[in-house]
């Protein structure tokens, strides 16, 4: 006759929006999710993909060694340099169009090892 011991708490607040159930901070300021992303091999990979996008190509940048907040801010800079839109999903920066020629030198300026992945 055990009771289900769930962590109760605030899930949504009208002041701050969605709340993380683990650290109980707003999702944008979550301190526990950034640590969940595994460390990469130190190589930033730039690739192009069209799968699941109705033939529209996007440039994917994976392996950037920044936490979620810094990655979002850096992605905004990259999108501005390319003059296109994009997003950050699960630590992967997606930028609309084939922007590999623009992105590789920008990433190398930061001192990261950059490889063009794919074709």
C-alpha cells in the first residue's frame, strides 16, 4: 500500500509562464536542464538538412560549447550575420537556407574546431 510520491508544485504561473518542476524556476531560467546536455567531442559541425521540411533546406550547427542562454544569444548573432531566420532546438542551431559558407568562418573566429558535415 505505497503512495505515489510525486514532487508537487507550481507548473504554471501567470507572472512567469511555465515553471520547471525540478528546480521550480521559470523554464527560461531553468538551472537543471542545461546540465542534462552531454558534453560533445569539442568539434562544432555545420551541416545542411532538408528532411521533414518539405524540401526547404536548413543549416544545422551542432556541438557549440555554450549553455542554453548563451547559445540562444549567439544563435541570434549568427542569424543576423546570415540575414535569415532560425531557431535553437535541443542545443542545435537551425538557420534557414544553405549558410555553411558564411557560418564556418564565423565559428572559427571564436576559436572552435569546425567541420563541414554532410555533402
